[in-house]
C-alpha cells in the first residue's frame, strides 16, 4: 500500500489527502497517548477538526503566509496539531527543543523574528515570560496545558480552538485560498550546533515531501504499521520518519511517556517500527545480556549458543547459502531464545531504524543474531534528513546503506561526502556566508568523511571537523578508535582528545553498574563513583583494555593515557546535544585542567626518555 496519496507537493496537501481518506472511519487513528495508565487514541476526524480550528485562530490573529511560529514542547498530541495548523495557514514552523535555556530560545526567536509561539506547559511558558520583553516581534503565545487563571496576552490551546471554531462558523471560507507553493519554506530548524551559535536550516515543502516519498520506497509502511515516538519532534529525523512518513502511509504513532519508560511502552504499544539512536541499543544490549546471565547455568549456555547460531546463520545467508544443519539449529534457537526476546519488544517488530550517530558494527550484529533487524541510515538536518539507509533485504553493518531515490552522492578528493537532490535545504536563514560554504555548484558539502563500497553502500569514517591533527601533523579519525574502546562492557561513553598534542588520550565514562559488580566480586569496598575510579584494581581494567587495543592501532593512533570521568555526559549537564551526540568542544572545555595535567605529566616522561 505505502503512501495514501503519492502526488502531494506540500505538507498541507499531504494532511488533507490523509484526512479525506480516513474520514468517518472511527476505528482508525493516527496518534495514541497514555492517559491514566493506558493508551487512548485520537481519531482522524477529531485531529482534523482541532487543527482546522487552531489554524482559523492563527489566521484571525494575523498570522500570514511566511510568518514564523515556534513550537516549544515535548512530543505530545498538541505538537502535531500545532504543526498542522501553522503549516496550513502558510506560516513557517520553528521547532525548539524543550531542554533549551531561555537565552538560547531568545536568540532563535529573535533571529527568525517569530510572531507567535506554542508552548507545552507552565515551565516552558515561564521561559518565554522571562525573555518576552526582549522579543519585539512576538505577540502571540499559546500554551497547550489549561491555564488555571487568565493571563494577559496568553491563551491556552482549548480556548484558541474554541475561538477558531466560532470564526470558522461565522466565516466558513476563512481557510480557503491560502496559496502554498512547493518551494515555500515549511520549517526553519536550528541545528543544535556543537560549535558556535545555532544556524537556521530552511527546509521547503518540496524538500520534506520528496524525502517522505523517497523513504516510502525503501521501507514499505501501511495501515497495519505503528511506531513508538520518543525522539524529539524538534529534530528532522523523528519529524520526517516518525511523523510525516508514518502519517502519510496511514500508520499509527504511539507516544512514549519518557525515555525511561521506553521498554514498558514498547510492550504496551507493540510497534512494528521504531526510529531510534545508537545510544538506546547500548542500553537494550546491556539489559538483554544482564537478563541472560543473571540466571546462569543452562539458560545462560543456551542464550550464548543461540547468539553463535544466529551469527553463523546470517554469515551463511550473506554468502548466499544456508546449510540445512544451521537452518535447523536457527529454527530451534528461535523457539528457545529469539522468540522470547521479540515478545519483549511487543512481538510485532519488523525493524529498528537507527540514525543520528554511528551504530557500532558489533551492536548491529548482536541484534541481528537475535533475529532483530536494525536498518542503519544517514542524513543531516540540511538534507530533510534521510539520504542513505540499509535495505531490509541486504543489511551491511558498518555502512549506512545506499542512497535513497533521487539522491546523488560524490566523494570529494579529501574524502568529504557531497550530496545532491530535491531534499537539500534552501540554505541557512539570514546567513548567506554559511550557506555559500556548504552549497556549491548544486552540491551540498556534508562535513562528513566517507567511502563507497563495491555495492554502493556508504561507510562514514568520521566528521571532517572531528579529525584530530596531532602536533606531529598526523590526521586521526577518532570515531573508529572510540568504537573499539566502546566494545568493552566496562565503558559507557568515550571521547578521544589530541588536537595539536603529541599523542592521544581518552576521556572514559565507565559503566558504573559493571564496576560495582566487579567490585563486589573482588571484595573491593568502594561504593561511590569517585571511590571506584580511584581504586587501583579498577584503574588496571582500563590500562589493560587500552594496552590490548593498541595492538590493533598504528603508532600515532595509540591511546597513551586516559581520564576516568565520574559523571556521564548528558543533555542535562550540557555535554550532549538533544540527539545524544557528544558536544566535544564543551567536554574539552570542562576537563581542560585534567587533560593538561595528563599531557604535562606524560610530556615530562617523553622529554626525559
């Protein structure tokens, strides 16, 4: 089945065609969310009525085509509703991460001269109230939660919908004749920016619509499918894949309550597709292994036998022929192990789609051996975002797959990936210099380094700006080294440092749960994180790990020293972007004294040798 209407040219056309298709079908629904402990769905008819009423209110309040209206909210029904209403009046949606502090919100709202904003709750409203006096263009504030008492110049979503309904009743033609062209800007997404001020990526209706169409030819989705949404809708990946793509094919979107409740929500909503980031697979792998090893004995033996069988099966499958013995063993392993694990994921899961960061090859192979398919893809906000994805019939871990339909790729002389297609952004908002830097002769320069294999599958080797140049002039890609270190069960996060330095060092966040288990086994009395990483025996675990790894690395790639970090890099402490990538510059800034100490101590040794 796939797309309900393959001909849409703008997002409002997409919305209209889907609502028309499902009109009056009360058993079908686009969105479901948790209320009082169980999932309750929202019908197509009620969502359509709500967004039209809100659109009428925006129109009445003077929101014109091309005006910018922001959304500052977690994933919730009001997000989809606001997006549809904003786009339907021809305005431009500017999504903001709910984790942003007021000063960054102020910068973005001023940069795009936002006329209106929809916020989720009193906490987010508080941020806007604290900066409103510095926002001369902002004159419309809508809050999704109910206002307990009236506030000047602020209206809640229900009131706004009621007012819009009255307007539509009096002027039924209010939403007619709004001209929206495919090349009009649909959204300005500010990239979280690991460096400097955020830049506003301008994506047109055509950019997003063409990307949705391309994705729908790779992964067949229809009305029998559903997904669990927990990545932020403010990010292009969740918005295109987990929202527009799912909606355009008539699939259901279940909203997770939070990142913490994902495994519970998966078993309740039983999704067929989950869009996620590699960080989540690490957590799932840890809990699967923990469950398998906690019982010990025969169960543990069967589990590891099943993994080996799965590895053997897929190796033979890739080579083109599976022996009857392995096929039989695989069937048995499915009954004893894979089937039970699949049940934990709701029992209907077809694929995980992984993006946002590199998926370690071993993680992909681990899940594949358990009969769970991860389709790793690639893209950037600037490309709407999907440009590459592994195909269900041929997954190659360690690559992000071949390009999707309509996307061309070239590798520049220095290894940089260049892309061309209808999904490439219009440019950066009010920043011609930055636009000219990445958009040259019809090609978009990604800033990523990569290579294409014989099957046309792309392998990303690193970010161009992450390449470390040592004081000896050696160019080193940190990502492959970090992935080797991350293979250790004792490592939760790692970052390699060495720019303009004589050698590399690693900042390691240990897996503290694993360290506590190790401490208990070896009668080590340390209990706090600090005591654990100060313990000699524990430090030796990491010394040994790096010693063993150094055999696989060239001399200039060897990690000479490491720093064990007491607290994980997170969104809350400002050391991760909202899509869970490390903010390398911020981390280096925070740990500069410790890094300098390590280099100084080692320099003395090097100088005296």
